[in-house]
C-alpha cells in the first residue's frame, strides 16, 4: 500500500513509517516481559489479542493520516504482549530436550501470518471495501483470543502435573529426579509424624506412563486425631504441602511470592548476565537484517534489477517467508539433535548457538549472491528463499537461547529485554537505512548487511559453550552435595 504512487510517499517517508511500529512494539515487549513474569501468560496473550482486534476495528472508523499513525503505534504496544507470554508458555510446557522443535513451530507464525494476512485482508477489501480489510483480521483475532482464554493454561503444575522437565526425564526412563523427590517428601512427612504422634502417613508415588504420568505428583496425606493437631505440626504440614504441590521437588513459587520483585529479578537474572547482553546485540543485528530485507528488497529489485513493477518484485520476494518457515523448523529440530548428542561439559545453549553460527555463514553467502544475480525470476526467487531460510533460523534460536539462559522464572524478562533491543535494530532498518540508500546507493546497503552478519557471528562466537540455566543449576546442586 505504501508503495503506491497515489499516496505521494518517497523512500524516506516510507522509512519513517516503517520505524514507528518497531519502536513501540519493542518498548512494549520489554515492559510486558518484565511485568509478565508475575502475571498469567495465558491471560496476557488472550487479552493482548482481544485489544489488538479492537484497534483493528478502530482502523476502519477513521481516514486521516494522524488517526492511522496513532493506531499503528498503539497496535505495536498491544502486540508486544504476545511474545513474552508465548515464550513463558513454551518454556513451561516443553522440556529443554524438545523445546527447540516447538519453539520453531511457534516462530513460523511470523511466516504464516505474513502469508495469510494479505490474502484475508486483501480478499475482504476487494469484495467488501477497505474497511472490511481491517475488520476481517480483527474477527479472527477475537476468535483466537477466546480459544486461548478457554483452552490454554500457564503450566503443567497449574493443572496438578509434574514439570515438563520431570515428565521428559520420566518418559525417557531417567527416574532419578522423581525418586529423589519422593524420598524428600517421605523425609519431611516423617518429621511431621514425629511432631504428631499417632499420625497416619500415606505417600502415593506417581504411576508410570508415557509423556506424562497418570498420577502426576507425589501426594502426601497425613491424618491425625484432633488431640494431635498442634501449631508446630500445622506449620510443618503447610511447608510439606508447598514442596509436594510444586510438582518438581522445588519451591517453584517461592521467588515470585517473595519480596524480590520484578525489578530485582530483571537486574539479577537478566541485566547482570554478560551472555544475555551478547545475545541482545546479536539479536539487534539479526532484526536489522530481517527488517532491512523485508522493507527494502522489493525496492532494490525494481530500481536496480530491471523488475517491471512492485507486483512482480513482491512475487519474487515471497520466497523470503517460505524459506523462513522451512529454516525455522529445521533449526529447531537440528538444535534439539545437537543437544541430544552433547558430550559432558558442552553447554546446551552453546550447542544451539553453533547452529546459529552455521546459519549466519549460509546467510552471508546468500546475501553475497543476491547482489550479483541476473534478472531471472526463478533464480532470484530461489536465492531469496535461501536468504529467508538462513535468516529466520537465527531469529528463532537466539530468542530460545535467551529463555534457556535465565530459567523459567525470568523468561518473560529475558524475552522482553531481548525483544526491545532487537526492535531497536528493526527501527534502525527503516529511516536510517533509507538515508544510506538515498546518499550512497544500493551497493553500500548490501555492504552494511554483510558487515552486520559478520558482527553477529563474532559476538556469538564469544559465548560458544554457554550452559543452560538447568545445567548450571544441576552443577550447583552436585557441588553442594557432600563428597
């Protein structure tokens, strides 16, 4: 739409418009990520979708530039709620050994959305007018919002099940953690029985099964006579109940309900981590590349490659999203495979970053090829497909690595911070890159993108063996055990 000559927008004006959404979206993602660590991610997701739908409805109720610009900024704020909420849900429901695959499935929503939205909105606009073009996506968002509110739960523990990590280990026959949980429960219940003479103690172990056990947590039942109920016993019972109900042998809600607070968690678990800062800077590079290519590649093909019009250029650039879809799925599966084959001492996050660096090498080659191609449509389409394949894999995996570096309690804050920095990069690909193209031409545009790929590669090489939070936690527990 913005490329239409009827609107009278030059390349600089388009760059300004392109920079608005990433700025508001990135800021919203940061704030909602920090706040979201103490809120329900399912409620955040469904509410954000519903309010975004309302903004889309309002789009169709006005016609001025100021009206559209304001709602475009508000749209970015509301959509920023979704990323941290989804990251927390995936981190809660899927264990580290399988998370890359499901994170990849979530990430391809970018590609499906970019493919389906123009079809839905364009068809509605052609048949029913331009207002229907913004109201149709709003209707879809409202339906999905209702489905999320009805069907999605925050974590397995909220449904009375064990954690995803414990269920994954149990399904693979690694029952050490579950056995130690039962032993700890028995010990604590035994202490309760000593405080309450005559108590009847019954510890029920989880039954074996497939992905999730039938009885998904150890349940301790203590019955006493009224005379045996004492204040110390009640306090001990409450303590044991807290440990049992956590589902994975840990006080999963302790930090959330303590006085640490959101800001302390952000400072301690996220901003104090040098690895998170390295990921953030690499993420900035990846999003500058993504936004720069999705915004300007069409203009490059029309102005320098002899493509007749924007419609033909858009058809050749369509391979970017399709390649991204395939690349995201494969990157997730490949990183899970790398973790499964990891040797002792190899960090799980580092194994995923090895895949990212491999993708960046492929991206460098694809970009270098793109600027030298002849005007052959299928060759350009295939090369753009390759660019999308190697671009969206790192976008997906860097976000996942940020979540796995900090652990479940700070996933929202980590994703929010990374998203904020990333969208500073996306905003830089709008107006700043438009100035670069106007003053120095397209050759420097590609040189900038290639230099950005090299910078991201160099940054990630500095944390090439980073362990996950789960690995660090396990190592600390082993070190604390008596020899």
